[in-house]
């Protein structure tokens, strides 16, 4: 069942399950939202995305004006996200910032860290804080400062810390996927301040390694 956190006339905050597309298409989130609300799918407007295997909090516009305002705010960097990530391997420090130059290979649908700026290369930056460790796995809270394709996945993997279950970037585990958008914050399209929403991941692998997760 679709978990709806907040609904207004202009937008909806909900939790995307792992394995569901965040974009339009059969079985995608717009279709699931439309079914839950009794709408046509065309009335649900994606304004940002999560990878299919990544679950967590998302916002969808329910009107074209709201979609325009939200999309403009996202383009200006006003959508703030915090992720939880489970890594295969342990970071050398308990917190820090990572900066990289990433190249998105459209043919291979994969990002690569590179050594210099050139066509197709973009700067990527995030900050992280280790919330817990168990064996050779760590739980990180990650705040992206940029929004590059597969950014968290490749920035972790390039440091010998592939995400749990992320075979595309070197992960070995097979059950579950270690990335979850725990919270988002954004300016209300109607000008009513900053809207925040949060949802913890389900109590299943790999999150069950670290439950209960304390919100900080």
C-alpha cells in the first residue's frame, strides 16, 4: 500500500518503495499515486527522481502550476535531501566531505570519476556522517550538495565503499539495496515557508543491521 505523508491541493509527499520507478510508466509512482487518489496518471507530475532500487521520501506535484514552481525551485538547488546509506566496507573517518568530477556515460548508463573537467563532466559534492558500524558494514547519513546521476553510489564506490547490494558499482550483497532518501525539505509552492518530511526505511535487509535508527 502506498504510504502518503502529506497531501495538499498542489502536491503530495509520499514514500517510494524500493524497486518501483519514480517516473511515469506502467507500475511507476505516478500511476500508483493516481490509483490511490482516484486520479488519472496525467494529473501526477514528477518533479525529481530516485533510482529504481532506492526507496524513500518523494514529492509529486498535483497541478501544473505547482509543478512549475517546484521544478524551478529544484533547478535552483532549493530541494534539500538527506539519505541513509549502508556501505560494504568502513570509512576511514567518522565524518567528512567528498568532492569529485563525475562523467555520466549515457551508453553504459553509469557514472565514472575522472581527473579533469571536460565535456560531460560535472562537479559532485556531498557530506557524510557515520551513524553506526557492524562488522564490515557502516551506516552513513549523507547530504548531497549537488544532484548528479548515481552520485552517492559512485562517490562511495570510488572510495572502496560500494553500497550494500549495488552490483553496478561493486557491491557484493544480493538481498536489499543500501540507499534510502530519509528526508526532504523544500519551499512550499504557496509561499508558506519550508516544508519537511521524513520516513525511515523498512525493517528489512540491510536496514535491520542497524535498527533502531535514531533521527538526528
